[in-house]
């Protein structure tokens, strides 16, 4: 069993978060998606690292991970992923 999940013996759900894990589960799922995108060479949206006002704030690869599932991959990020041999076969 993973470190962040422990077995429950009753209640509505068979699983619950470990007490050492804070925040809503969706934030952690979004964070995993954010980091997976980076592992697949998807960078932060243009201008975000520089603090520009036109930063696509709610994109998954910027701050959108905290709003999962109400976030998205940008069209340029989708295109980049579709070029990856990790996603599609050559």
C-alpha cells in the first residue's frame, strides 16, 4: 500500500488519505499531472516564469494543478505531447 493511503475498516469509502497528507486530493492529482507533463518535456506556459500579465495562469502546467479537474492542457502543450515518442509510436 502506498505511503499516502491507508486502509479503512468502514464508512462510506474504503480508502482515506494518510493524516500526514494535507489539502484536498484533487490538488495532489493535479500536481501529479503537472509534474508528469514536465517529465514529458512540457514547459511552463510562455511568460509565466517571468511574471508577465498574459501568463495562462490556470493551465495545468502553471497554477491550474490546484484547481484540478477544472484545468486544461494548452493547445501547444497537446501538440508537443503528440510529438513525443512516449505518447505516440513513431
